[in-house]
């Protein structure tokens, strides 16, 4: 019951980190999708939390964002 | 190109952390699957890296293991 795993929302964490890292790189949703070899609407679906993304696609997103997979599920520090 | 994201293997990280955390809790693969509401062979499939697990199921695994999702993708420190 520790570490708030019961209330953690994996889709929300992924969406938030994906959007933040994508904007840091200056990519549109469509361009990032193209870089990762996805359909052009797929990044939008992930950021809107409507896609039940697979681990293989999570890995592809991490690769194009140049971060470890764990970074996509880390809650951003406040301040 | 930093942080070795190109060579990171998300299925391998998940499999390794899942097995380690499961054994720390003293659960069989079948029992953990039952706790998470999966088919009894599903945890075995994830630990053998044959399943392309979805983010929703990753969250369920993290919940029964009582860890944050990020902990399932963190490489174990050596030593």
C-alpha cells in the first residue's frame, strides 16, 4: 500500500511526460508520430489517454524522445 | 542518443523487475496473475517476454506488486 501505487494513473503519467518531452524537442504530435513510425494520429491518442499503448510502442516513444522508459512514468517534481 | 534509450529493452526490464518483486512477495506466477485478475498463464508470458503488455495491464501489475509503474522499468543497480 506504499508509494501511492493504488492511485497512480499510468495513462496520465505517460500522457503528461510524452507531451512535455515532445514540446521540449519542438516536435508536433504528427512529426513525433512520423519519427516513431506510428500513424499520424497515434501520439494525439496517447496524449489524450485514449490509447491502451503496448510496451513495444512505449519503448519506441522513449527511443524517439531519447529518454529511458522509466522517465515516461515518473511524476514530475514540483518547483 | 543519451541514456542508452536506443538499446533499452522494455520487455526485458519489465520481466526482470516483475520476477524479482514477485519473488520478494513470495508469490507464484499463477497466484500473482490471480491477484491481478489475469489469466493464470499471463504472468508467465510477461516474465518470458512473449506478451506485448498494455499500459493498463502494466498498471495492474504495479498495483498488486505495490510499486510505482516506473519501478517496473528501472534497471537494477549493481552491487
